[in-house]
């Protein structure tokens, strides 16, 4: 068992970073805590196997909107076994409420941006669909015109063939050949 004490600096408060850290312990056998410091940093104390702790560090030393860990220092120590599980140490209720509101605002902003991108893609798809429908209409008109032209051409050809057959029959009849 190992233990580390880490300090995360950057955009790590009021962006849901503590919840992210907490969530990353669920599939790992890690105990300890995460808490905001008055300096604007976040402190993480974690105990577990070295493998779990190293994977954990990789998952919490991140830049993923709205979180931006710009500096992450780790001090390794021997485990004390003083923690039964992993927890978020919360501050004053008013500060915690403001942090939740800030985080909710970030989430709503992120959703709004994604929704705008979805609408832009939908508009693009609808424009493409309109283009395809127009091409379909033009193709249909072209086929109808081609059918009409072909019908006229074939009717003219058959009329010419009828005339030729009649003239051949007449010539054969004049030659005394019965058809």
C-alpha cells in the first residue's frame, strides 16, 4: 500500500473537479479525500496499491472542459490506513452552493454549445436533403422528357415502317405476289 498527497492547480475549483476525482475512485480500491484549499488549489490524499494510484493520477491530472489542471504535484508517502473510504471534504455551505451553481452554469453552457452544433449539423443535413430532393425532381423531369421524346421517336419510326410495309406490299401485289 502506498499513499500520495497531491496538489492540483489551475481551473480546479467551481468546475466539478472534486466530483471528478471522487468518481475516479469508484472502480479502484482507493481511500482518502479531496478538498478545496483557500489558495484556489485542490488537495488530494489517496491510499491504495501503487498501480491503482498511478492510474488514478492519470485520470485526475486532466484538461477537459471545464476542468484545466495546469500543475499537479505529488508527494509519495507510506500508507497510514487511516481512511476507510474516499470522500469529498466540503467547505462552508454557502461556498458549496455557489460552487454547485457555477458548475451547473458550466454544464448548461456546455449543453447549449453542443445543442448549437447539433442544430448547425441538422441545418446542413436539411440543406443536403433539399439539394437531393431538387436533384430527384430534375431527374424525374429529365426521365419524363426522355420518355416523351422516345415515344415520339418510336411513333415516327413505326409510322415510317408502316408506310414502307404498305409500299412493299403494294409493290409485291403489282408483281403478282400475294402476301
